C-alpha cells in the first residue's frame, strides 16, 4: 500500500524550546517559507515538505532535545535526526549557506566512497538540539536505496 508510485510531501512535527528562536533559525537563516502559525507552533515549507515546530515548555530556556550518537562510517550520527536528500548542486549551495551560522555535528564530507550508496552528507543542530542531516547523491535513482 505504501509502495512509492509518486513522491508525496512528508509532515514532520518537532519540539522546540522557543518559537521566535525557531523562526529565526528555520525562517530567516535557513530561508524556509513560513506557513500557518499560532502561539504554540509554526509551519515551514522544507522543500515542499511540511515541517512544523511546536513549542515544548518541558525543554526549558536552555534545554535541548535528547539524542544519542550512533556509530556510522567513523562518526557519531545523532539520533533522532531528519533532513532532505538533495541534488549535489543544492547540497553544495546549502553547505555554503549554513556554514557561517551552524556548528556542524558532522562536517560536510562524502561517506561510503567507492561503495554503493556513496553520498555527500552533513549534520548540524537547530537551537533546540534537533539534529538535521542533508545529503546528496550523484545519481539519486541508482544510489538512494543501493545495498
């Protein structure tokens, strides 16, 4: 039933500690268009996908979303994380866009070189500690689900 016949937008809701901080990060710095909002949440258009940030008072002013590091290709990949698979040129442009305002958890690099699934990737956190991964393949059709 959920076999992919047409790519559909996803909906992802995440916790943030402060809506204005999230609006600054996702809207102003990352350049995501803002959709609907209320006193508790904001919708952002993440490349056609619906990213919703919900304020979670339990995080507190200095709080961060908890996560673990999972060993992948010699790095501690933050879990949970989310992001979008981009075209290589988009990924390279995004690296340039974010490098001055994020602290990379995993610096931009190419992982699995010469293997099926070779990909450019980077990980960084939003101000609330949500981990984002953006990746790119030279040939998405051949490589995205390569074994």
